[in-house]
C-alpha cells in the first residue's frame, strides 16, 4: 500500500517502477557475481531482510488506530514530524552539496599515492569516486533517518490503541515497528557499501594487470563513511535541539508552574514535545546507527586489506569482506530475536503485567547466543588461511570479546539508569531534600558512571589486540601483524547485534509517543499505567543503546585512527607510526582536541536552553491570554510552539556542526604551513593525530557522563511518579522534574551528538589527509 501510494505521488506507473527495480536488482547481482560469491551472499541476505521488514510494516499497519480522538492527535504529530524532517534535511542536503564541492576541489589538486600511480588512478577519477561515495553515504544516511521517523509516527497510535487491550500486544507492536526500522537501516548500510565495493571492483578492473589491487580498494569507500557521519551529526543536533527544547518548555511551565500531568492536552507545547520524540529519537538515531555501522565496516575493511597485503595472503577477499558478512548475519540473528517477542494469543484475556524489560532481555539473549555461533562460523569460513591455520580461532575469540563487551556495556548502563537499581533510587531520594541536592546527586552519578565502561573498553581493546597479534599471521620480516585487525574484529563482534540494539532504541520513543497520545485523548488510568511502564522501560533501553553506541564509537575511532596513520604514510612516502606528544605543537593539538569536545557540548546545551526559553515564554503567554485552557474551554495553539522549535533548532544546529567540520581542517592546515616553514613536513598530520586522539578520549568520557546522568535523572522522576516518595505533584517530584529538565539536553542532544562527532572527526581527517601534508 505504501509503495503504491509513493509511486502514484511521484507520477510513476507502479508496474514500470517494479520493472525498473527488478532490472536494478538483476544488475546489482550481476556486478556482485563479477566481484565475489561473498558479495552475492551479502546481497541475498540484505534483500531477504528488506522483504521481512515489509512484512513487519504490513503487520504493524494492520493494527487498528483506536478511537477518532487518538487518530487526530497522531495525525498532528505526523504532520509536524514530516514537515520538520523535510525542512531539516533540505538544509542538510544544501550543506552536503557545498562540502562535496570542497572535497572535489581538494582531491583535484592533491598528491597521489604510489598505489594510485601504479594503478593509473588519476586525480580526476579519485576525486569523482570520493565525491560520489560521500553523496551516496549522505543520501543513504538521510533515508535511514526518514525510515526511523516514518514508522514511529504510524506505530505510536497503534501502540496506544493496543494498550487498551493488552500490555503484551502493545509491547509487540512497538518492538516490531522498531524492528522494521532497524532491519532497513542496517541492511542499507551493508548493501550500500557492498554495491560501492562491487561497482568500483568492476569499473576499475581491480586485480587485473596494471590496475588497482583489491587490498587498496577499501580506501575508496572512506567518502561513504564521511557522508554518513556528516548527515548523522546534523540530524542528531537538529533533532536533539528540537525534542529537548520542547520537552523542557513543556515540563517547566506545565508540570512545575501549572501542576498539570505530563502530556496533558492543556499544555500548548505537548504536540511539539511528541513531534520531537520522532525527529530526535527516531530519525536522528536511525542516521546515527547507520553511520556507526558504515564507519566500522569501512575501517575494518581497510585494516583487513592492509594486513592481508603485509602477510602476502593469496586471496585477501575474505579478510576484506568479513565485516559485510558479519552484519549480514546480524540481520539474520536480530530478525529471529525480534520475532521471538510474541503477543498473547487471546488479547481479550487479561494477564498480569509482565516486566517489558525482561521480555526484551530474553530477545536480546536469543540474539546474543545466535550471534556467537554465526560469528564463529564466519571466521572459519572467511579468515582461515594456510599461512596460519589457527588464526581464525583467535579472531573468533576477538569477536567473542566484542560481543561480551556489548553485553557488559548494556548491563552497566542499565544498572546506572534503571530505577530498579540502587543508583537511580538514591538519586530519587536526594530529591526529597530539594532541587539542589538532586542536581548534585545526578552530576556525581554521571561522573561515577564513566569508570566501569572505560575499564571494559580498555580490557577489550588490549585483549583483542593481543589475540590478533598471537594469531600466527606475520609479515615479510616475521613480525606479528594481526593486532589491529583483532581489534577490528572485536568491534565487529560488538556491533554483531546492532539491528536488535536499534530495535530496543526505537522502542523507547514509540512507547513515549503512545503514552502521550493516551494522556491527550484522556483514556482510562489503567491504559496510562500500561504506557507508563512501557515508557519507563523505553527510557532505560534508550540509555543502554546510547552506552552501546559510545563503546562502539570508541573502538571504531581507534580503528579509523590507525587507518589515518596508514593513509598519511601513503601520501608522505615515509613511515608514520607514532605521535610524540612531548613536541609542543603536537601537545597543543591534543589540547585543542579536548577543548573541541567541551566547546561543542557547551554550544549544543546552550542551543537547547535558548530555544527552551522561547517555548517557555510562548506557553506562559498562552496560559495568560487564554485562561480557558485550564478548564478545557479553550484549545491551545499547538502549531505555534512547533513552529518556534522547528525554526530555532534549524538555526541553532549550524554553529556546533560547523565547529566540528572546520576545526580539524583549519588546525591541520595552519600547522602544515608552520611545519613546512620550520622544516617539519609532517607537523600538520601529527598535530591532527593528537587532536583526534585527545578528542576521542575526552569525547568518550563526556558522552558517558552526559548520557548516563540524563537517563538517571529521567528515571528518578519516573520512579517518583510510580507513587514513591510522595508521588506526582509532591515537592520531591518537582525537584526530580528540575533534575530531568537539566538532564534533557545532556542525554538527547549533547551526549548522542558527541559519539557521532568522535567518528566524524576520524572520517574527516581520513578524507582530508592530503590537506595536512
């Protein structure tokens, strides 16, 4: 139905479009078959996952939307979300085209590497390839964001309607709606890179005499990762500013000043708040995870190709294409995990309310077990080599390290953000002595929560590195070479359940929206109780997936940093293995990198604050000028608040986003000029390496602090709203609302934007490496 409507809107005949798609698929499989059977396998799995996502969509859309009052509210949310999405991505696309011209100009005048010279790949071809990959990555990232938003604005009302009958049915609808988005996002990331790889392989005649070697091909895909990062950063910034400015404005005036419940229809900012859940938590998160997977796949392919070349492996395709196969199996095992969550057979039978988190954890456990099995099989299939017969076993253990790291990360974040555990309950208790003690307790909780994740990341990196190093793979001089690739395999292991993780993430905003629709349509309290439980679990799943994203960002950035050093070596025609921070200029680069994280976070939070002030003023104005709102005699002007937040968020996202893009380029270029004038030609590259290193370290810590503190404040408020410590409307509750308000820009704007920033800095330095030499 959706496919037909879209085709009709575009003025296309459905049959003609179907034939064109079929021809496109045939051509894709043709170039895949011309490249490698592994690519054909990847294409096949992705196509099947897309078919499954269509089934999930039809299943979700077949559910009823409830009474007319629910449908009316849902349509208002949908119109606001889709309108903002079109405007936001129109702005992002213009900036992407401008940046593409800049990349084209740089690549047309840059030096070429020895590998490119030997293969006959000229500057013009290299520039066109990089720009095309950049634009394709940006386009796919935008589509991934749209898919996340499209399903959430249609599933929310169906979850609300299902909550009138059964909590389990409502849970199942929310999970399957999130599953649709997750499968499409991961599938697009995998098939996009596979198509680019196959197209370049065939077009450039890779591995034929006088042409490029297959081990150098992954470097041509870097532009794809940069395009994905670029769109994800601005999507996360704009969406985060929108959702949290509306949320803060609605809470401060509605809950604290007027004493009305959350999502009350009398609050003029409530529709803007619910729209924000979709553009910030769904669209932005879809683009975010798409970018994470793309960056991890490309960096692992680069390292796999480099290692295979150094070890003189006869057929390096297995090491290069291994990340694509891992994520193909991710689609398979995550689909099984999603489908394992079932509703009750008879929705008319009232069953006791189960813990939704326990149900989601069961699905995650199923996915984890299957991921371990498929990962081991993939390593034996693709990483077995006669030069080191047991190497595949070591790499399989590296993957197990990554999978365990993901599970531990989810558990740690859950411990610090779920109100079933002591930290959040202690935070809630601090609200009983006032607003100030709530803020102090929340900040200290966030700071403490950085310790365990850093220890886990450190153990996983060193374990995977030494497992890879002792795999038996050596270069021509007999030196072990598998260490970095072992870390890459661990990163793949961590992301081997990414589709299910994204499903849990999408579950959160859908459940939040469902609760808002129930409250606004004034459904019975029993229905609101169900959506409140789902919403609280959704807050925890969003927090855990953010912790997961930070962990994967740390490992992926480490890989991209190594790829950057290899890229500099290729262009500079000399070894670039170490960065000495005892050199004053290099140390300054590190300071600038750390400063960049703090300044970016400050600007992101300040943007939310300024926009929220406008919302607060507007909501107060409406309550004063329309006194009948509180008695349901007058209707609030919801559209005014949506318009204020939309225009402000688009304006405010530019400054922090531009800071992230311009800073490494300017710093690298200035120190390059200084280096050439002082006889240190690699100074620019070294300073940028230090900037990237320090920014990654400080960014990981800052993101952990912001995400966990914000999630804990939110769930401390939810805990009090269950009736604890005086319940809703008490002084304790008002103090918790203040803490939640402070945490909103932390967990949904600055925090998520930071881990995108970390990976974007790594990809931009990789793409712009010639500028620094």
